[in-house]
């Protein structure tokens, strides 16, 4: 068995990025994927001339991807092109107000003042603090394991801790926002950033207030071809670096002896390897691939992040009042999150997110038409595809959009597909369909996320959204960097 051999389970973004980094370190890498194509949650749906990104729709921190191409010495422009979006989001409120978040802090602060009356200084100061927090806290903690002693002895970590505001840990994001803004519109906009890791702004710590820095301070981006093009670019780069892929190859067991990983079973075949990286949901990995029911039960007890119900609608006309990213807020935002995390069921007036990539480029919908990705946050574990439940939710969403836009949508629906929490669990082996693994609803949630390595099995590592530092494309790419940093370079000539 070659000491260079590394097996990666799953070809989601975390698995692809880890494969690239390990190949660059001289390892002989094989990626095993149970589905017929790469991407995990970041996959593609095409129906009757309409093209939809099935999963993540927001692209921030493109430098995480550019870094992989830079390390490989490969021009990224040959694989992936992206451009900055001039309008990060368009926010719609029940009273008819619409706030356009134009690119840049000053433009956003001005738009918020003009529509809601929020003081521009409040917005500027908030985002200044967010930027400082991200550079001193976020960038440090998100790039290092929280489960290694060496991390806590790092001088940068000690400096970051020194600059930590007590409010970041001991106030909820909503309480922090209430102390920062005087208008309900500003508070709701900044509360929603808790949903970027599937959490409740009324319980999640104010540390999450650094997230708006990425979208408003640094900006949002659009990859040509849609989000699926990120998967394609990383897959092509990995193959160019010699990474092998086996599709329709479900791993049935991770093998280990005497506290050391030895390989995996794929159906009836044993593949030996001294390094195994699981890009699968960590609970699924323990329960189904390691047979460690004790650890699986421990992970089950952690609160899950939110899930979602997503409608993919081919709409037979254009809507100039909508842009790439659109939010239609609930009339009772707090009740919506209480229902998601405590029950019962979905809000009577859910917040609705609409993403339309055909606004950015042709070919994603037939001429004169649009591809709508319509998402409603839902409880993890809402594992029902009951047509009555889905039809009720569908009508709530359509009623809300038609009322707030003042136009009829139903007659123009030409294509419809639905993805539920149950479908997310089935498609991606994500426990209860939780999009981000565990929630971040306590001050110490970050420390409860599973580490990127096994404490008991040497050579076994974990990447992806269910482990440190969390879910979402930027964090998943950082998890890949953390894992690769733990694995030594291959030593040529040794077997």
C-alpha cells in the first residue's frame, strides 16, 4: 500500500478542494462518489430549457477558490470566470418598502436611510466593527482547528481573543442589532445573516455580526454559468492534477485497525489507504461508515441547523422589479424562527428568497422567461413529502409574492420541481436535511462542531459543512485548507 494514497469520500466542494490540495502535496488521490456526478449540494437541474442551481446560490469570498488555482499554478480564467454583482440583494417588506442593497457600504447605507430613515452613521459603524471582527477574529478562527493545542498557542489567536467584545459572545445577534439600529428594516436585514449558517438570530451569538462584512463590505459575485460552474472548475482542476474519480461508488465502510485507518470498502471491493477524508455528513460517517453508534447518538443530540423547501419554477415572463437576489420578509420574523427551531411547523407568513440567474446571463431560461429558485427556511427533520403540506406552503408563497409584487404569477408557471428536507437528506446523506449540520444558536456552538480529524483513528479526517468551521461555500473551502494542513506532504519513493 503506497503511503501516498489518500481516499476522499464525497465530491462536494469540500471534497474537491481537499483533493486538489492533497494532490499538490504529492499524494495519490482517489475521490469516491456515490452519485453519478460531482458537486454534492452544489449540483445542477435542467428542465425544458430552464437551468437551476440546485443548492447554494450566493457567491462571496472568491479568493478561496482563486487560492486553489494559484497554488496549482493554473490560470483560473481557463476554468472559471466571475464578476462582481452591482446589487447584492433587493429587500421587500410587508408595508411595501423596497430597499436595494447596491454594491459598497456607502451606497447601501444611503439606500437604507432613504427608504427606512436609518442613520447612515449607524450602518457605517456597524460594518466597520464587522470588518474589524472578521480580520481579527473570523479570519483567524476560520482558518485554524479549534481542537489543536497549537492553535491556542498561536500569537494571532491570543491577539484575536484580546479584541473579542463581550457582546459578541453574550448577546444574541438580534439584541446586538437592536442596540445598533433604530429601524425595524435595518434590524431585519442584519438579523437575516444568521440564516447564512442556518441559525436563529434571536438566539445565535452576536459574533455572527461579522458575516455582513463579506456580502456588503467585500461584495457578492456571480460565476459565469451559475454556481454549478464552481463545481465544474474544481472538478476539472482536480483531474488535471491527477486526481482519480469513481462515480456510482458508494462507500459502505471505513476500515481501521489498532487506532489507524486502513482504507474503505466500496460494495464488495476493499481499497487500502493510510489517509481517508470524509466529505460526507459527519453523523452519517460515524453511524453508517464507522458503525460507531455511541458517537452518532452524541452528534444526534446537537441541535440541527435549519433546512429548506425549494421550489424551482420556470416562469413564462420577465419581472423587471426583481434582480439576482431577492428577499421577501415575513411580517413576524421572530415567530418564523420560533417555529423553525421549536415548532410547530412552518410560519403562516414565511420569509421567501428568490434567486434568478437568468438576470445575469442568457441561456438559463428560454428568451423572455426566467428561472426562479424559490427557498423557504424549514425545520430540519421536516421529513415529509405530503402533497397537502407542500401544496399549502406553495400557495402561501405564491400568495405572498403576488401580493407584495402586485402581479399574478400562477398563470406563468411553466415548470415546477420541489426539493424538501427529506429530499436533501436522501440526495446528500445529510442528517435530517439540515443544510449546515449543527446550528450556531449558542455562544459556544463553534467549539461543539466536530473537529476536522478523528481523535481515535489516526489518518481519518473530516471536511465539509458538518464540521469545523461550518457550512456555506467559503467555510467549506476553509475546512479543506485546514484538513490539508494537517496532512504531511507525501515523501517521494516511500511505499
